[in-house]
C-alpha cells in the first residue's frame, strides 16, 4: 500500500521529470491538500497508508500540476498579505510582490482615517479585501470587467467579513462611465505585459491565467495612460494614485503621472529590490 512518504517521493520524481519548479514542495502541498492537513503534519505521518480514494484524488492533482496548471488553481486558494483567498481560472493569482502595493497604501494613511478608495481591476479582490481588513474605516469601490472575477472577489470579501464596506461594480475603464464620486485613493494593478512579451511567458501564465488580466495587447503601458488620465476627474485634491508596475516600467509610469500633473511621485521597491509601486499626489 502507498504510504505518505512513498507518494511524496514518487510524485516529486514525476514532477521533476516534467520540469516543474520546486517539485518536492509541490508534491507535499498537494498531498496536504488531499488529506486536508498541514504540510508539517505529513512529516509526522510518513508511514501512514493512503486509502484508494486518497490515492485517486492525489494522482489527479499531480497529473494536473504536471501539465503546468498552477498549484493555486488546483488547491483553489492562495495566501496573500496574511490572509487566505479563494482563486480560480477567472482571476489572476495574487503574487507576493503585490503585497508591496497594499503595504504602501496602508503606510500612506492613518489606520483611523475614513478614506474612500477605488480599485480598478479587482480580480480576486485581494487588494480591496486586504485594504478593508487592515483599514477598518475605509470605504472601497472595486471594479472589474469580468462578472466571474467579481463573484470571486465578493466571496473573498464575505470570507473575511468586509463585504459591507466594499462595493463591487462591473465596469470597463476603456468605455464605461466613471463612478460619480470622488476618492481619496485610486489603486490599480493593471495588465502590464506587452503583446511582444506575452508569447514568451511560461505556460502557467500564458495558458492558464486570464489573458485580459495579464496583457494590454499593446506596449504594456496603455492602462497606465488611460487610468491616469481619468483619475484626475475622480480623485479629490491631494488624493493619491497607486500603481503596481512590471519590471523596467517604473520610470515610464512616473513620466505618465508627471505628464498628467501628479506631484511628489514616489517609487517603492519589492522584496527583490525591483521597482514595483509608483504613486503620486493629485494637485
């Protein structure tokens, strides 16, 4: 009978042959998910045999992962900024670098401020929900063009008990009317992969994650131009705009903000010392 240790070793070897990054970690996380336990618990139960049903489920997870389907979609969840979020193929998988965007916003205001925040392109809701969780007096409007994405975001807001302070709206920044409100903060992690870069992405991104959330089908800067231009009408005087940017884009986005008369423009680096967040003040 297959034991936990046998299953991990065989799956690690299989995923390694399929050139999956960190195959041992993937094998362990998927087995812990199969058994509904912590990864640490596996080390304490190496000799425990798996049932036929557990083996069947685990083999299917490993098969999917071997075809580069993201681990987070298989498990249906991801950790972001200390919170667990539901994810599925309708939303981009939250990344660690986006935590810098959330942290930069939180550090820019007082926890007790009653700020009004607009997020453009909410996806799974990881940004809006995290901000609502850590800024208890914030009122947030979160928009997205995708109804399935908005449903996922709403589910995550309910999961973390912040749904009463987040208004979710289906909205296309390219074509729809702007919300008839003024905001203290506008935040966006827009599609910033250029059409030239897209074909070179790994299959995990290119095949499985929503294309519209990744690329602007242009030079990677199109949404920064559109959002910055329209933000002037939606931000209060001294309101702030925050963007996550791709590697090498910070100076271009800074110029876009400057060209629209934003001032005190700052750039924040991520954990790898890459310029990741660009933000400025509306005057």
